[in-house]
């Protein structure tokens, strides 16, 4: 049953269910980032002891590399899932991505360790991680496309910001689950304890599944079907008509590396260099993400008032400036100072770009290729985020004085994202029907 009704304003598609779409997107992203964050935390603190022969620097680098492998599968998943998302609908693909992500995460919790099966242990870990990456390639792109197409024209950024606010919810939940695991004795932590957070993902998946299954396809997609505007080969049309936008999104999406620097690399830096225990750094992540639950929707509302570009660019530049402040606070020994720096860096800096990119990127594409464009562009850009911890670790970023390398790396990717954003058109006043028209 379609919810599409005649539009009351030229170029405006009405009749969507933006609140339900935003909730479904929030929960889907929460599942994705719960799964990704527990993997990232485990890659920093657990996997070097469990899946590799020696828990030394090389084991840490290899462990971070397993984190990055998911990002290799993401571009493949983006092409496949983007094709079907633009061909058969957003909802069907989003149901598939949710179940695949949940299954892969649960399986990771069941894998044997290195002592049991040798090098088969990291091989199996990488295979499960690839499934996570394939799934994630379609989750945020599909959720952002669906929410944007359900939202009223003048509130698209606010509603789509909940897709990324779900990432904060997932990270908070993951950290709260992981903190008690770190407090366990080693003989429990490195055997059964670390597996529990991976198994618990099944609960979040089931909740998201039952909400998402009640959601209808967005009016913009239903209208495209009725008017025979569905593309037979979305990727071909995308590369023909929107190749500049794809390149722009790839460069802008480098900004996502800031999140992995904060949520994964900084944990390792704090432990190995600053001597801050893992529990404290996870509480910093919880605090900063909790604050972002409030700031990101506000940044979304601001982008609906003044435009996508200024909010996104502010988020990128402030991230570059505040990265060294946060890293040096970890060496201060003052937990209140660490907390203030973490909140400033993540909740009031990076959160601006994080909240706005779902609408900013999605509005570059027309309905018939939006899922593909958003998926392919972001996932190619996210490769930088996936391998950021391993790259910076090789550069010496988790050794004494490594805050310099981490800050330089973050500054460069933020500058690239800023320059790319400056080349984009401002679309916050463009009606949904007219988006992506050149």
C-alpha cells in the first residue's frame, strides 16, 4: 500500500513517514556501529592476544588490519546492494543488510582462537569481517536514502541526521557492554568474556528487524516506479551522469577516518603511550557519543536553516584543529581534561560533519541512482577510515610522540574533505523531486 498523496507544492513529494523511517534508520545504524565498535575495541584490546601468536606491536598492526578488511568488502557490497536498492527498493535491501550484519557478528563470537586452530583463526575472523563490510556498504546508504525520501523538503537534514545519530547509540551500547568485559580476569576475558558482546548483538538485530519490517518504501521511490524512472543498470547511469558527484563524495567521505581515529586508534594510543587503562578510554567514548546524541540532531536542524556545506566544513576543520588537543589530553593524566577534550573534539566538532553528510551526499543524486551513488561514493571514501588505524600505526602513531603523526594524518584527510565540499552545490532549498538534476 503506497502512502503517496498528491503534492501540494510543485516539486515536493509528500505522504512519507519520516519519524518511522528515522527510527528504523537509527536502529539499523545502531546495530551496524554496535557491531563495528565492539570489533574495533576488540581489535585494539583483545584480538592481539586471541587471534595472533604474540601480543606485540606486529600483532597490534595485524589486528588493526583485520578491522580494515571490512572496508575492502564495502565497495563490492556498495555496487551489488546499490544496484538492488535502486532496482527493487530500499526496504528489501535494508532487511537483508540487517540480518547479514547480525549473523556475521554472532559468528565472530563463536570463532576458535589461535591456540586452537593456528592461522585459521585470523583467516576465519577476516571472512566474518568481510561479511560485516559487505552488509555495512548498503546499510547507511539505504537508510539515508529512505529517510531523506520520506522527509519533508525543509527538514531532510534533521531526519537523516538520525541515521548517523544511531551510530552514536550503537557505540554507547557497545562501550557499556565492553567495559565490564575489560574488568574480568585475563583467563576469562581472553576466553569466554570477549565473546559475550558479539553474541548480544542478536538482541539489537531482532528489535531493529521488527521495526524495519513495518516500514513502506518512500514516496519518491514509489513515484519513480510509477513513472518508469527506475534504472535498469543504476551503476551505469550513475557513472554516466553523476561521476563528478561520486568523486566528490569519495573525497568528502575521508572525514569518516576521524571517527576511527577517535574510537579505535586513540584507545590503543592511550593504553600504549599514555598509560591510560582501557576502561577509562571507553568511558571517554561513551561520554562523547552520549553528548553527540544531542548535538547531531541540532547540527542537522542548523543545516536545514543555513545549508549543508557550512556545517559540514565546520565539522571537518574543527576536527583537524581538535585532534592534537584530544591526544595531548590523554597524556595529561587528568580524566576531567580528557573528558572535556573528547566531548569538544567529537560532540561539538566531528559531530557536525557526521550529522550532515547523509543529506549532503544523498542530495547530490537523483532518486533512480541515489542508493548506488551514496553507497559507492561513501564506501570508497570509507576505505581511508578502515585502514587509518593500521596506516598510522605503521607511521609510529601508537609510539611515544605519535600524537604528531596522528594529528598530521587527520589534518590532511580533513583538508581533503573540506576542499571537496567546497566544490559541491548547496541543495538545502532544492525540492526532493529536483535533486540530482544537472
